[in-house]
């Protein structure tokens, strides 16, 4: 295989990618970025109706999700296409899909069907609400999961109604959790020699991501509400206006609170009964924030960021996206990675946020054209040129 690998970490594994839109592709992107042989399987062009799910192929979103993969076309609605997939699954390590739960059974490509030809196969499924239960066959969508998972009820300012988060957090985290599950299953297979089915959902991922907000309910029966830019429990933590913009301050504990009081020139506030404990600051949060902002507006964001961090109080600027990628530390971390697409144009995508010293990840190949590697891949899985020609004549590819 001449296709470049993004890393050597997972290069012994082959992944068949049946996913669409975001959660599934996010999962497979993790595996591709660490060097797995990921093969994106899509419907042939003659079967597509209207705009494909996931947006324009040449768009930034699609390109960012499907880099480091090869692509083939396959008609899974035909018996011949299913037979091809089964032959590929017999040699693969992982299959990832995010159909509605009933679809894979209807097509005959569910875990039972594919594990019958490869008992070592890891079969990972992502859905909106789970593989069974009263909502199993509902279509899933990130914003629906944000709402049902409680996130919108705690996002935004109090009294302004529910607010979605500005990224598809349920989609992304479901994909990441699925990738973790796959790697755990691959590790377990090294001792058992057996594959297994994995499933997660947008709803489960979103509930898990509530984290301490969820445990406030499960442990204490407390229903968290909207707190806007304020931290729900740690005060003063929030957004404060400066002379030229806004900053985040995240002060926890008495020591940091005392440092802030010294920096704003009001050391006596540290011992004021209204503010001298975490509970008191929480109770009088609005008044405290008003006093603090009356001081922060007198200096620039850069001045406060420098002064507060030197004093050991976490503080940072609030950037727009372009400003974030222009920051010196972001540039140093190198998370924006360049790669040439099929037209030899340099494009920049978002790389992995974790570094490995011996087997680092990189972006080595742009998103494939539809079916770009069909012949190459099928030959690797044991299909002859005559087999491929026949499949094309049957409109299986």
C-alpha cells in the first residue's frame, strides 16, 4: 500500500468507515490520524440524490473530518455490495457505522452478520439515542441531544431561555468516546482473541459531559440552572470588561481571592464578611462582580492578563477564532496543520490535540475524492481486475 500513514501508532489496524455527517467521522478521524488504514465507504455517485449529508465535499468541514483516509464507493443496498463488504470485513479489524439502529439489520451488515465472517472484528455503532429502548429508531441530531441531555438548560444567562453550545459537543464527544471504546476493545482482543460490539450515542455522550453538573443532581438532588459567564460554584470566575475588551478570570480559593483584592487596590475586601469565604462570595456574586469590574475597566486586557497571571491567578483573553489561531502559544503548539489536496492546493486543517514522542500524528493526506481509491483498495482485499470490472458493470461500485 503506497498511501501515506499519519502515524505508526495504529498502522497495523484496518478500519472500514461506514459513517456519515459528524459523530461517526469524528471517531474514524481519531483512528486515521494515528495511522490506522481507514477506508471510507460511500454510495456510488449514481445513487446519490441531491446534496450529500455532511455538506459540500470541498468544504472546510468535510475536509477536516475525512483527512488521512482512503475512499471507495459501494452499493450496500445490493446483495453484491453486501458480499463485497463481508469479504472486506473478513480481513478488517474494525467497522464503524452510525446508521439508525434498524438500517444495518435491514441491509444485513449488522454485528452478527459481519462477526460471522470474522470473529475478531470490532464493530462500533454510534446512534442518536442508543441501539434499543423507546427512542432507538429516532434520527439523532446534535442540538436535539444538547436539549435532551440537559446542556441547553445550564447554558446562557439566567432568564433568557435555553441556549445551545456553539460547537456540536454531543456529536464530537460521542465520536471521541467511540474511538476510546474501539481502542479498549482492540487491547482486550490481544488477550481474548475475540472481537465485540461497541455502541454509544449522542444522548449518552451529552449526559456524561454534564460532569459535575450531573452529579449535583445524582448526588444531591440539586437542579443546576443557567449562570451565564459565571462559574456555577467558584467565585469570582467569569467574564470581566476591560478598557479594550473582555477577559476571563478564574479564581478559586481564599489565596487567589486575596491576591485579586491586593491587585485592585482593595485588600480589605478579602476579609469583608460579604466576601471572606466561598459561600459568602457565591451568595453575593453579583455585587462582587460589579466591584471587580469597576476596576478591570481601568486597564487593558493585556495588562490584566499579565498582572493576574504573575500573581498566580488564572486569567486569559477572550478571542475570536481568528485571534485564537494567531496567538503565540497556539502557533507554538502547531495545531493548525497544512496538507496539499488533490489539486495540489495547500489547505490547513485542525490537527490532534495530543502529542506522542515516538509515534506522533500528522495530516498527510487530504480528504479523498468520491471513490478515489476503489480499485486500489479492492485489489488489496483480494479482488481481481475482472472482479472489479464486473462489479462496475453491475453498478455495485
